[in-house]
C-alpha cells in the first residue's frame, strides 16, 4: 500500500459534494456535529462544550493531516461553504494494510444519500490511491442507519470489539490480483 500523502490535501469531488480539508471557519458546524445529541447517540467521542473545543479539534485534525497520519474530510454541498458532515480515514495500519473509516452527517442532511456519495469517494480513494487491502468501520450493533450504509457498500460483519461491531470491506482490486 502507499504511504498516506495528504500534502497537498486530496479534495474529493462527487456529483453533489466537495470533500475538503477543515478550516477554522467550520468551527460552528464542528461544534454542532460534536455536541448535538442526535448525532452523538451512537458514537463515543469527547463532546464539544464550546467553540474553543471545536477550534482545538480542527487544529488537532489538521496536525494529523500535516503529519500524513489520518485523513479527515469536511463534507460540503457544491455551491455552499458550510459543512454538513465529515468522513475520515484513520487508524492507518501499514502492516495489515488497512484503515478505519468514520463519518457523521447533520440530521437535517440525512436520508438524502449524501453519506452514500461521500463513502463511495472515500472507498475509491482508499482502494485506488492508497491501495489499502481492507477498510474497516466500528459501529454499535443498534446503529441501523450506519450498518445499512456499510452493507449497501459491501462491508460485511467482521468481528466484535467491546460494545461495538467491526465491519470490513476487502479491496476488490486486490482480490482479483490474488486470483
Ligand atoms: C450514519 C449516517 C451518516 C447515515 O446517514 P444517511 O443519510 O442515512 O446515509 P446515506 O447517505 O446512506 O443515505 C441513505 C438514505 O437516504 C435515502 N436517499 C435519498 N436520496 C438518495 C440518493 N440519491 N442516494 C442514496 N440514498 C438516497 C436512502 O433511501 C436512505 O434512506 P433510508 O435510510 O430511509 O432508506 C447518519 O445516520 C449519521 O450521521 N448518524 C450519526 C453519526 C453516526 O452514528 N455515525 C456513524 C458511526 S459508526
């Protein structure tokens, strides 16, 4: 697999969306995405309590990007500046050639296929550009919208991890090469 190279940052474009690097002007949305109870119901993350927390998070993410450690895209509707959600590739494992994805969408923008569009682009990036062997996602067993998204994209149940389930997707390009 390739080393993650995020400098310059790989902006991903889909039919309706731009997946781009976070900027400090995203702090208001990041604050909501990391504090709205509807979004946090199934995910265990440090809850943002202030705009300062949101700005600190953006700073931390951009340091990871500068160090080529993990990729984190803000999801923007084409023609609008504010982000409606985010998606990442992190926990990059160069030995097993795998990385984990995680994602959130603001509830106002759920049910419209925006994460479907986003994850399609991130899977393509992970398999075609990074040449990952496998992509994984950790999801609570009762997070049905997330499980539905993963299954729709070919992820299958892999294993149990504490109170979560791991779903995984094998790189189809590598399966073909392996015969
Ligand atoms: C997980 C999450 C991103 C899924 O959001 P979502 O909007 O349901 O995801 P999708 O983009 O796959 O959209 C699918 C829905 O849009 C509908 N849809 C509408 N237009 C569509 C289009 N053009 N293409 C695809 N689906 C479309 C689908 O029918 C489906 O609706 P349904 O669930 O009622 O059948 C969202 O629930 C979320 O952010 N949850 C909180 C954070 C979280 O739990 N993250 C995951 C941690 S593992």
